[in-house]
């Protein structure tokens, strides 16, 4: 159990919102829906004045498999992070959805927030998470013929060979 | 997909699975516009308010058209990536019917430099040098939001010394002025008021000169850091700011003469690029774009950070959501920033400019000469960085230009820094156990 999440003393009932596990992170509310609950939860929040999707991004937790998550949430390699904003109530809420590495796909939010189109394309481009039913799932930042998804942790940063490299063997073999 | 089954949900699902299957097999779709004949009515309808602007009836009519590619009387051409009207590089893929643009797909990424990937290998101390470059028009706001998110994770966000907070406000407002001045300059140039470019750059340069005096650099300052700011304000800073505050308002009056009241200027902006409040919200637009549609949303007022709740200013709101409103809002926001800076000058407290927390603050330069411990402390902080506890935080600030940054850091190095387009700056932090 994370120390940021404080369950009420003596009551094992975890806090819930719209049937989804709710946790607290530095005073900010975070929802942890499953992939199946994801779109339904967002739709409920949209009806509940959360009219703007401020941000949609992802994190690759390949190198941090044992991160702290609320009880009942099994950490997967990818995590989709969605920030919703209620202009009426001046509130924000964040959703963190676990996306497994062997099936990196999740439903699109395009029907609810058209502005997520580009953000989902970016997540697809950078992490290789496929958004089902997205109207135009193509790379957005990297060139079309790019190989791999650069923000994955197992994607090497790469180097540009420089003239003054100490790798003498490589220098000599250069035409 | 045959035309009888265009709206058939089952076939649609099969098509979606098809796309997913192709992507998994390593054959990714090309970055092109799909031929209109291949779009379903449902897809066209969904795009209302997003990329495509057409009425529902029009879209529905398109769905009824026989799917005959030979009858597709449209042409797709590229504008850019090296077009004089696109500052930086941007390619617009346009679908034309005669001289009418039917659809437009912007192709971006030409300036993508992988800063998020770079950030993964930087410590929190070095992170500022990276995020400040994400948007060279508002570097101080980038640093501010990164620092605020890091401070939240460290749990020191309430302990930042007063002087540091007011200094951050001063710099962030001056940065808003310099950013909006550049907006005036480049937009004036694009719309035919070419002399405006020089005037805008001239005023911006005065602001940058002040930044240079305070931080040492015109831009990419790395001045606002976790725990406070890098140095105190230099001697004579108050006079420099007062000089700016006296110089800029009459120049803004000149802009009014050159642009605001000009019939040509008005012709070219009024009623152009109109978006409704509903569209702006659906698309996630914030800042001046959202305010131009009449939504009074300003993070400085609505979710106050720093000490914005203690200063008086107006949130400038438009009423038509057109290009003219977006211009006028920025022009008047410079005036509001001047108002805020006047109040900051009155309220600027004395005291420390960074938190005295040995965990995040390097020792003063003079101590390094006389104390071995201070030298080691300094070395450790700058080589290894400081450790940030596991957790995640989200911080949003009202930033002058369209960017929003999200960082997800771990113990010593943030494993994830992301930056997307929006109209305010924001920051998420996800930290993990090592």
C-alpha cells in the first residue's frame, strides 16, 4: 500500500468513484480504471462536467516493475495517463490505466474528446500503444518509415558517430 | 469495405481489427489522407469540430454518394514543409476542390528533437536545462512548471521562500510580455504589416536584455530551479523593470495605431478562423484561444499558483472566437502583465531566494572555498543529483505560448518527460522505486 494512499483506519474499504478505485497523490485525485472500465469511466466523468481532456500520455514502466500501486491494481508495463479538467468546478482528475506489454491496445477517446486525436497518435508513435477505433492512427512526430517506438525504455538512445571518436576500428573501416 | 455495409457496426469492427492487425504485423498505415470515398459517414461526422468543418447534412450527403473513386473531384496537395508562412517547419496536406480547401491535415514533427528521451537520462538538477529549450519563447515558464512539479514530489512546495516566489512571478509575467510581443511581431509580418516585425522584436529585445542581466542568458535560462531560483536579482533590477514598464505602454499604443484600428488588419482577421467555445473545449484548447471564444478560464485566477491570488488583474475574454479576438487578447494581456509587474515591484520581499534545504540546495559558492564538506556536497548534487521520493504529481500553469509539458520522474532521474501541445503548461510526475 502506497503511503500517499491513506485508507480510513479500521475500514478496509478502498475509496471509490464511479465504481473505480480512487487514490490520492499529493492532494490530487487519481482514478485507476481497468481497460474495460476506461471508456465508461471517462464517459461518466464527461457527463459529470469534466468537459476537457487536458492531456493524454503514457509511461513505460519496463525498468520499474515493482512500483507502488493501490491494492487491487496489478502494475503492467505501460500506463496510460489521462488528465481531465472540469472548467465549471475548477477541478482536475487523473486516470491511470494499466496496459499490458503483450497486448498494447486500448480504446480511443476520440468520440468523447476530439482533441485526443493527436495525443493518441503521439502515444502510438512513441510507445506503440494501439488505440482501437481511432480514425487516423498514424505516426505523428517520427517519419512514416521509422522503426520502433522511441520512448519505450528498451529503445536505445542511439549515437551519431563523430569524427574524433575513440573507436579507432570504426574509424579505419570507414570508407 | 463494400458500400452497403458502410454503417454496419459488425463490418466496422472487422475493419478496425484489420487495422490493428496490420499494425501488429509491422505494416503501418501511411501518413496520408484517406480518399474521401473510403471514409464512412460516421467517420466524417465524428470529425465535425475537429479537423473537418462541415454541417451534419453535408456529411450525411457524402455518405450517400456512390463510392466511385473516379468521381472524386478533389485534389490533395502539400503546402510546405518549407513554406514562408509556416514559422519553423510544418507541412499541411490539403484536400482541394477547385480553390476551396475541403480538409487539412497538418504534418508535424520536423522539429522533434526527442527531448523527452533526453530527459530520461538527466537528473532533476539537469532537467531544467532540458525543459527550458522545449519552447524558446517562454523558457522561464517551462522551468517554473518543472520546478513546481519536482517540489511537489519532494514535498517542499509550501516551503519556497517568499522572495523566490515573487521573483518567479516577476520573471513569468515578463516572459509572458516577451512572448506576446513576439506574437505581435511575427503575426504582423505574416499579415502584411511588415514593419511590425521590427517593432515587436525591438520591444522583446528590451525584455530579453533584462533577462540577460538577471540570468546571464537571453533565453534558455535554467534560472528557476527546484527549491527556488538560481541567484538573487542583480543590483539595479528595479530601475530596469521600471524602465520596461514605462517604455512598453506607449509602444502598445503605437501597435493600436499600426494594427488594431487598421481596416486592412481588421479585414484580414475579423471573422477568420472562428471557433466556438464548445469546439475549443472539445479540442482541449486553453489559454488565449479558449478565452477568445468567451470562456473566462485563466489558471492564474481559477487555480491560483505562486501568489497570483494576491495580485489584481483582469482576465481578458473575447466574444467572437476569431483571429482578431486572439490578437486583441494577447495585446491586452501585455497590459495586464504590466499591471501585475507593478504590483510585484511593490510587494517584492527581501530574504532568501532559494530554500535552505541541503538535500536540494547546493552550498553557496564562497563556502566551497573554505569547507571540504561544502565541496563534496556541491559535487554530489551536481553529479548525482538529488533523490526524489516515489510518487506522481501534476502541475499546470498559465503559460503564454501553446505547450504543455508532462514529466514522470523517478528517484534521481525522471524516467519520463512528455511534452504535448495545449495552451497552458502543465506537468505530471510519475516516480518509481529503484
